C-alpha cells in the first residue's frame, strides 16, 4: 500500500475534544462521524492509526469521505475537518425577459470558433462575456433551454427541400397521384432504389450471450469490400425483391430493368418505375448495356417517374431499404455469399407475410402541410 499523503496526528487536547464530542452525541451526525474518523486515523494512539479500509467498514462511510477529512485536517486544521462546509444557496437564478431572448438567440447561433457545438457551460460563459448577465450557472442555462424546448447540443441530418420550387412540387404531385391509382396487372407500379453494405469479418471470435451478459464482439474488424443492393418494391401487391451485385454501374442498372421486363412482368403492357435522380437511372444506360434494338424493346415497356431532388422520401423503396437495414443488415456480415443468403431469407419472409406500406400522404395533404414549397401566384 502507498504511504498516506495526509497523516492525522492529534494532540492530547484535540483527542480529548473529539472524544467529548462523540460521547455527548449532541452535535450533527455528520460532525460526529468526522470526529470518529479522526480518532480512528490518529497515529498517536496505541497500535497507531487505522487504515482507510478498516475505518470505512467500522463507521460505514466511504473512503472518499475519509480522504477528504484527512486532507482538511492537515491543510485547514481541526475545526474545518469536523465542521461541515457551509452549503451554498441552491436557489438558481431564473432567466427571463431580455436575458432569456439573448440566450435563445445565442443557443440557435453557430458555435464559436474552436467548438463544434454549444454546451451549457459555454453558453453560460458567453452570456457573461457578452454582458447580457453579470453571472450565470450552467444549470440556469439548462432550465432556460428546457423551458423553450431548445437543444443546441443536438444535430439532425435532414433532407431540406427548396423553398417555392415549381419543379419540386410538380414532380411530387405526379408521384402522389401515381400512388392513388388502383391496381392494374397490365400496368404494375414498382418503386426502385439502391443501397450498399460494407462487408466486415471478425478478427476474434465473438462471445455469445449469457444470462446477465449481452453478446460481445471485438471492436477490431477487417474490411472485406462493399456490395451493392438493388431494391424492387411493388406496394400494391406488397412484393419486394433485393438483388445483390458487386457494383452499381449503368450496366448493372440496365440488367435490373431487363429483369423486370423479361422475368417479373413479361405480360405487362407498361411497367411504371418510381426512382430517384441517380446518374445511372437514365434510358441511355440501356444503350450502354445492349444493342439498340434490345435497348429499345426494353424501354418500350418502361415508364419512368422521378422523385424530385431532395424528395427521395417519396420513393417507397427507400422505406423497404430502411426496414432491410434494421432487420437484417444491422450487423457484421463477412462475405457476399452470406449477404445473398441473409437477404434472400429476409425477402422470402417479408413477402410471405405480405407486409404492405400504408402510404397516406396525398396531394391534398401536401398542399396544406408543404405550402412553403409552392410558388406564390400573384393576381
């Protein structure tokens, strides 16, 4: 054991005073406890002073408390060691009026240079620096922000649509109108999207879950490349299909369109495709993959509908990809073969349960809730 930094050495008068204090029992319990700690720790008693572990067990106090009493005795004397420190007022300064308005504006502004975000203490310091208040605690700042439902320490990644954009609302309403059409087997509606999955293998064998202990895996891993996932989703029939590929080039995209025309819907008159504006999602991709006559044959059976830029949330295939990520891909998968097996099992189960997407957002809803997106017509 290392030598104690703060050694308690009581004089005869100090020991007598502490013994009287503990025997009378008229002082505060905290003061009596501190006196007993000093008596036990005194090195001048027979057999020397007790160690902190024995004192803690005998008096049922924490070792940290014993250390503090020792330190105050050595540095500040007997009275400061046994008397509790005066409590500071717990009443917090309320922020209201002009000071509250300044706090809200500050919390909603950009953090100062050198900081990625505002903290409670940083806001409290800045309020004083800017001379909005004379003094302010971080707890007062916390209560002021809580009252106004402001959380400057949080950030959220969000798709922010443009303001008053005719192109956006035109494409949005076209997609929304498409979703309201009844099912027609000759004109199936298919939502198409894509994502990727980083393949990762374990360096050390994970530890299985045990009672009272979750599954554990090592933080180190080995990258095994990236696989691409093409998602097809027919909302009116609750059918989905995921194709795993090595990449997502124009050639790969063209092959997926050929699959729809020749294998999935060979009898359809037209296949309506809802997709985003990715650079490979164009008709020219088919001319890169096939001879002109074959490309034209496939395109003649396809009808493309594009979600507006910053409006990919209108694509229901994106919802299915989110479900796939949460239910199947939210873990380490080491190889493309394993990924194909896992995705196929998820796809089969999901199709068997006929899990639909209850799309309820309509053009009427958009014109009310997204009114800022619509251009103002001056008459």
